[in-house]
C-alpha cells in the first residue's frame, strides 16, 4: 500500500470534529478494498499539494471509523465531503475527474 501524500491528513472518528472546525476541508472517505478509491487517490494527493495552506485535505478509512460515515449517511465510496467551518458544504460521490473536485473546492474558498 502506498502512503498518502505528506500533506494529506488522516481523520478518525475521534479527531474528525476538531479537524473540520476551521476553514475549508476536503475529506476522502475510502477503504482498502475499494478499487475506485485507489484510482481517486492520486487526484486527492495532488489537490492536497496544490491547496496546501488554503484547504485541508484528509482521508478517512470507513472500515476503521464507522461513526462519522454513518452520521453523513455515506452509502457508497469513494465519497468526498467538503466542509466549511464545520458545516457540510458539498459532496461528490464516485470516481470523478480532479477538475470537478477542484471546481467545487474553489466555490468554498
């Protein structure tokens, strides 16, 4: 397994609420067994690098952290959620082009 990029954070059920409190945060909900999640990972890594200092980019393993995905009724992965100052601002479901993610991210910045 490939490590996430250096500026991609790892969110868990326990740190999630604190981490999304301030600014714009993109959270990638994924799992090891999810093929499309693995194909989306390079785009998420690239966004983390491009938006460093402007937005937080994080990944959350749904197998290890059941509470938060349940709260946001995530049924399929990959799902990307965008938060602004702790509030859910947008969501993207499925494998989408990087440009679609950055366009939605830009709308919140």
